[in-house]
């Protein structure tokens, strides 16, 4: 068995006894370099309970405990410095958010095509987007739908044409491709959640990982976001809604992407302005905390919750003055600044 | 002013009637995070505030802290090193492997490692001990303060790989990171049960106490691997 350690590659016999070794060059830079290489396979890591220190002395890599400690310390510090400076992790977040948007755009187009295409053969299916793609990828022709599927009735009594031969292959393959994109989308989302929790725990705690990632992406990085005043954070992302508004006469945006957070979205319309202001203020604080300390501080969230409670308590009913400001807060449901997600 | 050693390397300093925890400063003259330095009989102590450290709170709560002067410690969730710095004081002849996964926090931790001879910084996710198995040797103590929903799993995988058979696990369990609404007492009970029954390492919980009033809804746990029969 071959294993990799921080000081070299070792060959062990089945009982874990050291047979051969190939030591790395005893140079802090070289050792740090190999330390930061990702070790993905389970195979080449030392078994549980392996005595690294004793082996390092046995093969003559170091002569004493002190030397072992000092060298490992220097190497680890060097490696850690390298790891935190090699490209800020936000760059990954920014790319991932943009990839999500690209995938959404593409899957929308492709799903519409699939709906139309499949509609020739099974117009009653009543599915769209991801469920439709999964359905077609699974069965192909509706004649393959199994009795335990709740679309079985519809499939057997459909007015659509038969889907067979090359046509079936094509439609099914097309749906398969769309499914792959949806899979990729959910992997990217997982990645975003994970890396946001690591790089911006406070922002995640306040805004959620995905909205947080979107803020970071639109600002061009966490540190840039930290320099925005909260009034800007409140409307980041509104410009897209603004274009939509100009183009398609959608309602004009009042909040940016933070509006997607249920705290604001589910609040009655007359409280939304106040809540989103409080929310943006705490996001600002959270982001600064992430940049300057990186440690989770629960008190921001506690304060936000208290603030929201007090807003709700102080404004239990919609303001009276009717006609004048009728449209001020929008009428809820239809207004969706920042659009998708 | 007097200093009394309450556990290896951990002192109780009596000053004007008040008592405070402290450790002997391994790097005299340097305060790490703004803590007070006190000199008694030519020896410099760093005051250790239990409100800022789960480990200090565990000392005050009379846990039998298993860390010795020459201990090897694996510290999971090192953050910027507030507590790690005191552990580094205690194990003046030992070593601390400090694992932290947040790059920004790691920046501060590296600053601390630069000033101290016995801390090995490791930027890694404690869920994946295989990522640092080529660096970390077997240790006497694993201290864990990660505030994650799967804290006990993290402890189990690390203990399995790195803890000596006669070593100890010290764990700070935060109820709210496991379940934000449930009654903390229930969460604690369930976590202790999990530790004792759910993992192939088989823990024996030696001691467990809440860390009130220093840390609300936190349970300190000390455990060891149940000896094979
Ligand atoms: C409560 S703080 C620790 C405070 C520290 N023990 C002290 O007293 O100075 C928790 C730390 O664990 C880190 N953490 C959380 N999950 C982790 C994981 N899976 N791997 C490594 N570090 C983690 C967080 O980034 C955070 O810095």
C-alpha cells in the first residue's frame, strides 16, 4: 500500500510496516506546495492511528521532535497562507451564480421546445419545465407509462399521436439533455450553499445562501459588497427588474433581490418598505462582519428579528389615506422585483 | 495577588478578592485579543475569560481537563484563535493542530501561528478528516467547537482517525445549531445518546454539564472511547 504524507510517499506492507519511502525535498516551499494539492482519494491517505512522527524519524527525514514540530509548523503556515491568497473564493461564487442564470435561461428555452414537441404526442400531460423533462426522459412514448404512475390514465386515453422509432429516440434524448442541465443546476446550488456558509456565515444567516450569493455576485465580490451603503444593498438587482419594467410594463421595482427573502415577501405590503430597510441594514452589518472577522455572530440575527417584530407591532393595519398612495407599496403578489429564483 | 494551578497549566488568579482564570503567556509581552496581562512573581499570565471561551467555561464548571503540558491536541473549529492561544500556552511542550474552514478567519489564525511556536494551522473542513490525515498525528485530546448541526458526526470521524486509545474528547455542543426551536435539554440528551450509541467508535461520556451562565444553551461534554472488552 502506498500512502502520501506531508513529508513523502511511503510504501507499507499489509500489516502497516514501512517498506520503502520516497521523501520530498526538505524545503519549506516545496513541502507547502505538495501540502495544498487536494487529496481526494481515500486510498493514499495514512490509515487511522498511523504514527507520522515516528515514521518521519525512522526514515531520517527529521532528527528530533523539535525539528518535526518546527518544520511542520513552517510548512503548514506557508501552505495556509498560500491557500487563503490563491484567488478569493468569491470568484467561484460569482461564476456559479452566473452559471445558474445561464442554465435557467437555457432550460427555459429548451423546456418550451420540449413542451411543444411532446405536445404532438401527449398534449394532456399537464407538466412543464423540470417535471416534464423528467417524465419524458423516463418514459419516452406515453405507451411506456407504468400503471403505478398517476399519469397512467391520461397516457392511455390521450388524443396525441403515437411516438415511435427515431422520433421517440430524439424526443427522449432531448429531454435527457435537459435533465442533465437541471442536475447540474442543483449541484451548482449545493456548491453555492456550501461555499457561502464558509466564506460569509453572517450574510447566510441573515439573507440565506442563495440570495447572499446573488448579492456577492452583483457587487463583484464580498469585499466590494461590504463597501456598499445599505440603501444600495436594498435595491441591488432591481435594475434587471427595471429593464423588464421598461420593456414589458412590469411594475416598477421597489426592492432589489433581497425582496426574494420570505421575511419581506410574505409581509403585508404596508410593512415591506420598513422591513426591507431594516433587513438591508443588517445585511450590511453581516457582510462587514464576514469580511473583517469571518466568525458567525448570532446577535445580528437576533436584533433583526426583534426589529421586525417591532415593525409588525407598530404597523398592524394598512395606512388609511386611500386614493392618493394607492399603488405605493404595490399590491403584493404581482410585484416581484429581481425576478426569478 | 496569587496564582493557584487548578489544572495543568491553568491557573486561578486571586486579585482584590476576585478570581480569574489565566494561563502562562508563552510569548511574554504579547496580548492576543486584548486580554489583560498580569505579572506575578516574575511570571506573566494571560487572563482567560470564560465568556469568550467554551474551554475556559468548562474549567470553571469543574471538568477534569485532560490537557497536559506535553499534550498533543487536535482543535476543531479554531476560529481566529482566542481559545487556541490559551491551549497553546497550556501545552508549552506539546502541539496544537488547529483546524478551521473559513478562509477569512484563517487569516487571523495564521497571524497567531506566526507568533507562537506550537500551533499548526490547517485550512480544512472537519467533516473530511482524510483531507488532513497526511499532516495530523495521533493526539491525546480532541477539542471541538464547530457549532454545526452534525457536531457529533464530526467528532466521531475525527476521533476514529486521530484520537489515541486512551485519549479524550472535549466537545462543546450548541443546541441552537442543531435545532433552533427545540428545547435545548432535549437536544443535549439526544446528542449524548447519539455519541454513546450511533457511531462505530463507541463513546463513553465521562462528564457533561451546561456552560451557563457563560454560554447559553451550550453543553460541555467530555468523553473517551469505550475500552474494548
Ligand atoms: C464557535 S466558533 C469557535 C470559537 C473558538 N473555538 C474559540 O473559542 O475561540 C466555530 C468555528 O468553527 C468553524 N467551523 C464550523 N464548521 C466547521 C467545519 N466543518 N470545519 C472546520 N471549521 C468549522 C467556524 O468557521 C467557526 O470559526
